[in-house]
C-alpha cells in the first residue's frame, strides 16, 4: 500500500528466498496468493514443526533492504498435522489456515497448532466476512454517536461516530466483532469511506438544526490511515456536505501513529494542512517517543479508558492520568478522557484538568434522533 505493487512483489521474492534457504530439497514451499504461503514437510514429531516455525519467524523478522527502503515484516504461521488433524489435503489446508488466523488474532509474529475449536471460530469468521461484503448495500451498517462534554459539565460540544452492524440473524454487533475481519480482508477501506460520509452528513443535519458549534470525531483504522486515497476521501466528504474542516476530528491510535513515525508525520501534516483536527486515541497504551509526539500535529490526546476505570482506587493510574494531562498542557493539546462511568470519576478527572470527557455516565452511544433530543 505504501510503496506500490512492484516493490511489494520484490519483497515477496526476497522473503521467499530467505525461507527457501531454511528448507530441505524434499520440502514443498508454495505461494497461494497475496502474501499467503504454504509449506508441506515430513516430520517425526510435532517438535520438529516448532523448530522450523521458529526459524522461519526469526528469518522473516530480519529487515529487508529494497531500493534504500528498510522494510520489516512479521510472519504468522498456522500448523496442522496429518493424520491427527485431517486426512484430506483440503481439510489439512483449511485447518492450517484456521490456526494461522488464530496467530494473527493473538498479535501476529508467531505460530499456533490447530485445535478443533478453531474450526468453529474460522467458520463463523468466514460467514461474517461473506455477510459483511453485502452489509453496506443492504443498509445493515449504522452509526451511533457518543457525546463529548467539556469537563466542567456544560452541554455537549460534539460527538464521536461509532460503527454498529445490525446483522439480520445475530442482531446488533459491536465493532470489536467485525472490524478485525474488515481490516484483514481490506473491506475496511470502503466501510471507512462510508463511515466518514455518513458522519459528515449527520453533522451537516445537526448544524442545520441549529447546533452550529458541534464537532464530529471519526476513527481511522490502520489500513485507512496508510491508504493513498485517504486525503481525497476526507476532502470529498467535507465538500459534499459543506462541513468546515475544523469541525472534523480524525482519531488514530497511538500504536498506529508510532508504527512508522516519518510516514505518519507526512500524512498527519497533510490532513492538518487541510484544516481537520487530529486526536491521538488510546494514549498511554502504546510506546510513544515524546520527541516524536512533540512533532505530531495533533490537537487532542485521548486517555485510554483502562486508566480511567480504576482511577479512584489505583494510585498508579491516577499518576499516569495526571502526567498525561500535564503533558497535554505543555504541548498545548486538548486532553480527553474516555470511559467515564461514575460521577466520582467525572469530578476527579475535572479536578486533574482534563478538557473534555466522554463515557456512559455522561452519555451512551445513541442514534442521531436520540442524540439531538
């Protein structure tokens, strides 16, 4: 996505050469398509597969240098054994695939042996993916809006758009159920464009209803953030609905922002030049370099709800929140706390100096009409 298909193909070739060097002449190593490969090898016992898997993971993790670009990738492996796990080629492949996705869901860069419970999960994931491909055209996706408040407790200053899926059989699904599937399949790009468009349309409706000062926050997935089409998508949505850029805040997680700092800075600077605001979401859960954070053209730091949850009982969490507020102040950033669920948390965070709050105590995510009421 970042460097173009030709460089991506060369990366695949170099990776293949590196893995091939670890295998014996009688082993089979083949590319299935995209970035998926299969290895077939005879082993005496399962531990032999572990040795090969660990060698592959270590080899792939070493940086690749292509056209002066240093690229780092990780390998996610799934292992299925014949005849213990399956007796046909097709079933063996399917079970290895299910184990591989289990590795991905567990954080990537590792290996997993197949267990029968994985197949149930894999079948459900495949079904959800097939349904998700048609969810937009069937009108099953919808946005709920969670209000954001000034910490002092004045009326709402805006909303964060949160995606929901009204599945015809499974009912209302939250993003953590289907967003990883959308991200993995690439469906997150058209879905992300739809969310951006709908959120801007809703903000225009609220502005027309007299709430001219309200703002809208929209989350960007990692794949969206690195997409070459991002700037055009944002610009088109703003123009289509007549939204002033400063009324839109795009939220990216700290982990996404810090994954490739120099590339992130280019994207963020382009978005800021357009006039939109940037929020660093889940702040405190990643590993930010303060040197880079200082260069980030952000307007907001969002404290992760994990620190807010035990704020009153946990002195360490209170110290972290206090430090983030102080950091935000020194960098002239608005500090927003998520996950405010009690009046005591609200008062505590207001006392610490948070600028804005959101959470179930103040307002749950709700449909547009209820939000306006």
